[in-house]
């Protein structure tokens, strides 16, 4: 197991001491500052833009409108390109219409940030207001205003079916139905988006520093949008202060700054403001799931019928329909359901675009399914665990192909459930909660299971194709003459420590200390292309497997050189810490540094072995890896305030082989925090006029440190058969089951009062909905309490 000191030293020490280097920290003498002028209206025609006053402002160098930029650019690429999907045709700056509050219409370039901000305020835009599509339901109305020149506002529809769904429901002993809402959320990375674009006279191109999860995809987007060859664009990603999917797609700001830096032959800087992020960066979630479950008298599911409606906001460019498709593929989760019928509709509305956010479409469907199973358990008189145990896919059935085509590669769901419940002490907790309710307290316990699609590559999920369709990764492992190793990876750390795991894999394979490995990442000039950037929990499973393959090839070369110098057969030698030695004689040994020097001096190498020590590997996995787990929680609701206290969390987790257990724990716990936020606090609401109701941090409700309990983790390791290192991903695990588990626990705490409370199926579950009505009945002048039944 990797120790804390190994993580913190030397890689983590600089962060702990303030030594992180983010885009905003990069010094660039003479850099000009950029401010974007954004629309205050959700839907309007741009009649005219007057930039004269802005250009007259001292310090302002340039004002460019969408109309100015339009001839120089093309439509941005799409990460997930579903067949039949409609394209918006929009570009980095709006030139004809704005379609959400925050849509950029012009850019101001000035000597200082203050001058740019003053200039932006003086840009006068004449808008003609247009009817607003305020919600996804509004978007689907037959008479809804059209955002584009399409027959309707539907980007794409998808359908999956298997078995005889009508027969399943006709024969069902029980049918559980519900509508489940996961609202828009703000990813809220600690570091906002940022771009520093500098003209490079050596190649008549640009070097773009940005905060991104996918530098090669940013370079490709700039090249396609501006019709430039890739070799004149270098993208560098320094330290990234969190991403959560927010930074997985290329944005218009990166394209615009690259264009202006080359046009003006200078350096430009744009650092996103926090209020700007609420309307200009993609949102997460934004999905409604209508779900019907058919069960037999014993509680076994025979059919599932679901409709998913995903709100893409004003433009489907950011991951397009990917989240809805991923959700549809994971709809059956870890369960055997013979018949399914799933319909997905992806629509546009006059809201900020949505894109990838931690969980990528799976938390939404998991919330619906796990709430439904809890309702079914209550109806049948089963425990929450028992109904799931009766429906789990058995380990001997793995790899298991779900009806909608997803492959569950491996897992021991029943065993992990038993381990988790044993740690939680389910029976004792259930009795204690019941006793507390008899005493007048609102205490409840809840349970939810989940499946997480990891080691993501779009080509491996339901036939999606497009610009970044490959799930492959490329790595180069180079041993220097000293015996130290430089590792080049296409993966981009975002604060989660993936560089630690990659260094550990290379070091273990080559039998050298981890501190002897340095990881180079986030530079399109130094690092090879990776098919999907860093996202979808693919860093260790795909990136790490690629590193392992390259390191294994390098290890074979070390042994071949050692065999020549020791005059032994290579099969008789093994790689050990610090060198190569004979299997039968540890004293017959050669240090790795001596082998490395020999490889570069090239004076005495075996026949057929080239000088140097550098190996490159490509790994394109045959399938996803499905991480799985479950969570048990205890909560208590304050009768007077309705505030929910999450008192205990026991989280069972199986992500295959754990390369760096400490990092696994940290990722799961961080995801749990975001899951609690989604369940009880976070939401980005819009008014019926299309105006965002939250645009500042102080208006965005989110959990604080005191709202978060200690977490008890239970681990099981079931390696994936599809990946050389056996590792599955871990990034989304904590976020997926927490909302359902908390909602189930709240339902338990409310007793009979919770039977018809529909608000338990819509996130977040607000405290004002949970206040005991008896509190209001006792008041002489009761205040209004919203009825959520």
C-alpha cells in the first residue's frame, strides 16, 4: 500500500506549501487582458453592436464582435457524435442570435484588466428579444419557439429495447412508477477556466496555456475552428485546480484567444471570474427520468421502462448526447432485468449548455432506479438489501451483457453488500432508528447500490463515433543513462494524483524507487495524443495499463542487455530492486544504472538491440470496466427546521486492483461529498423567463465541512479481465449512489408521512419540505410551508 509520505513527497509537497503553478500564476510580460461581453438575455436577435465608446477607452487595443470573427472560424467539434444528432452550427462568438444568458457576443482586449472591464461595459448591443424556451419540457411543446432552423428542439432521440416489455408488465405482480428529477449543478472547480495564449514566432503559431482535462482535444478544436494545421499550435496544461468533467471539452474562449494572439502577434490572458463561470461554463446534470419497474411476487425485476429527458441548454457542443446515452446504457446497473424499453430525448433550451460532470449521466438514472427499488422493497415487505440481492447479476455470469448492450466485466455484488452491511451493522442500526422514531426523533437509514462505467472511451460505449471517438492511450517510458525514468503520458492530472499512480506502475514494473520516476504530462508537443483526454475515470485503468505495457517492454530490453553482459541466458535472469540478477545466484548481478549507461554508450550491446532505452506503447481497451459498490447511511431530520444531518456513511467499493489505495480512498470520499451536495443542497434554477436565479457563490447552496460525517470505507478487489493491470476507475464512485441512499434514509425517517411525498424524488431535497407539519399547527400565525406531496 502506498503511504502518505510517498504521495506527499515530493509530488504533493509543493501543493501543501503553496507551490502549485496554475495558468493565473504564469508570468507573461506585456500580456494583454481579455474580457468577454456576454448577453444579459436568454434569447434575442443581435440587431447591432456599437464598439466606438469602448475603443475610445484608454488602454483598449481591440474590440472584436461575433460578426468580425465569423468569417475566420468554423463550428467547434463535438466530443460524442451520436448518429443522427443535429448540429447547431454556432461558433465561438454569437453573431446573429444569443441563446442563453452569458452567451459571448464580443471580446475586448486591453493593456490592463481594469481597462478591458471598463471597455466591455461600454460595448452597446442592440437586442430584439425573442420568445424563450425556459425548460426542457417547454422545449418539447409542439408550439415551442425554435432555437435553430430545425423542425423542433430535439437534438437527437435514442431507443433501446430487449425482451418482451409488454408481457413483462402484463404479468407483473407489482409495478413501481415515478418521475425523478436531477437538476442542473455547478461543477465548481477550485480553479476556474483560464487561458494564456502567446504568439510563437518560431512557427508562426501559438502556445496556449489553459486549464483543461484534454490538451490534445483543445489543440484539435483550435485547429479545426480556425482552419490551422495542428503543428503551429502547442497546448500546455499546467496544474489544474479541479475539473470534474467541466474542463473535458474545448471552449470558445480558447479558440478566440488563440486567434487573437496569432493575429496581434502578442500574448493574451483571460481568467474566468466566478460569476462568469455560473453562466459561461457548462453545467452538470439537468435530467428528468420517468421510470416504471415490473416485479414478480418475490421482488425480482422482470421489466424496466424508462424515458430520459436531458436538457442540453442552448448548444449540444459540450459532450453532445453522451450523458444521456451513458445513462441509458447504465439504466439496469448491477441487476438482471430481462426486458427493457428505454427512450432518451436530448433537447435544447435557452439555458447555459450542459456537459460532463462527475458521474456523467449515471447519478441521474441511479437515483431513479434505487429510489424505485426502495419503494418496491417497502411494498413487498423486504429489506432494502434483500430485494437487491435477489436481482444482482451473479459473479459466474460475468462478463454479463445487459439487455441494452453494456458489458459488466466483473464484480461480486452480493459479497460486497454483505461486507458493507456487516460494517454498518444494518439490523442494529434499523432497530436504533425505529426506537428513536418511537421517542419522537426522525432518524432513518438508507441503502443504495450502483455501477460506474470507467476506463471510458466513446467508441466502447453504445457505438458512439466522432472527433474523439478513440478510447486509446499512448505512453512513452524512457530510462535515462543514470537509471532514472522519464514517463510521458497523455493523461492530465486534475488534482486527483494520477501522476502518482502512473509513476508507481512504472516503478513497480521496472523495480526502481517511485521517486526515481518523473511524469511529464499536459503538453501536446512532448506527450503523445490520447483518444479521450482525462475523464471517465480512465487514468489508471487505461493510462496505467499503457504505461505498464511500455515499462514491460523496457524491462525486457534491460534483461536482454544484462544477459549479454553477464553471459547468461535472459530466461535465467530477473529484474529486482535496483538491477538484474540471476534467479539461482543473487550475487550474479548488474545494477540498473550500469545497464542504462551501456545502452547509451552502445559499445557492447547484444545483436538486434538498438542503443538507448525508450519504449512506446499504445493500448486500446476492448471494453469498459464497471466499478461497483453500495452505500449505507444514517440521517436525522430536525423536526423544527427540516435540516437533514448525515450522521454515518459506510461505503462499499470495488474498483478492481488498487494501485494507490490512499488515492482511491480520497477519490471516493471526495465524490461522497459531492453526492451529499447533490442530494441536499445544490441546484442551478432558472425562472420562467429564462433568467438564471443563481449567479454568485453566496447564492449557491453547498455543503460545508460541518455537514460531512466521517466515512467508513469497505473495499473489495475484483480485477477487470479487460485491462492488463486489472484496475477499474474510481473518480465517479462516491457521487453516484449518495442521493438515492440519502433520499431512502429520509423516507425511512419520515415513516408514514413520507409515503406520498413526491419531493423525495426531486433533488435537492430541501429542508423546508421536511419540517414537521405539527410545528406549524402549533403556531398562532403559521408561516407558509410548501406542500411537496
